[in-house]
C-alpha cells in the first residue's frame, strides 16, 4: 500500500488548471488572429433574430439574447468534447 503525501493531489489539480489556462490562452490567440485577418467571418454575430436593439436619440440599448444562446451552445459542445471522462 502506497502512502502519498497530502500535497500530491493538490499538485495534480494545479497542473490541470494550468493546462486549462494554456488552452484558453491559445484559443483566445487563435480567435484574435481570425478576427484580425478575416473580420467579416463573424459579421453575423449580434445581428441574429432575437437580439434586441432599442435606439433613441440619446441612448442605444443592445440585448444579445440569441447570440448568447449560440455562444452557450458552442461552449457546451466544446466542453463535452474535450472534458468528457
């Protein structure tokens, strides 16, 4: 029977959190490159049916309901693909 120190589990959790941070950073980098070099690729975002725009003379209110549902679905699919055990 192997006795492991109490800090061993914590170190593994920190390493996995570090890997997640690296993956998020790489994803943001790639997204930044895409938005810089192909700006028209996401021009539809924010203009979907269901996104609420209220414009007055002095104010502009934008509530992206449908766009946020799309973002949520994409994130759920990515999380299920990469973090499923």
